[in-house]
């Protein structure tokens, strides 16, 4: 079984491990970032999942006591 060569995460060309890895170039790295920033890429889930996640991270299950 031979290992396949890695491909660019954006354009799917074969990639050597460089400073831009997993992309083949700075152009592909910036194009991929632009896709995320424009909202073209999305992580699947529901709005309820996002709210539950924020509540868990904030630890708002118990009221906090005020220090006087």
C-alpha cells in the first residue's frame, strides 16, 4: 500500500510540505480564508446548538454571589 501525495486543501493540486501547507501557495491560502470570511463555508448545526455551547462555556448554571 503506497501513501498518496498530499493535495492542496483549496485547488487539489499536489503539494510539497512548505510554509503554506496544507495549501500549495499563498494565493490558495488567502482564497480559502476569503471563502470563510465571506460566509461561503459554514459549519453545520442549528442555532440551538450554538446557544447551548455558549451557555456551557460561560458556566451560567449557578448564580454567582456578589462580593461586598
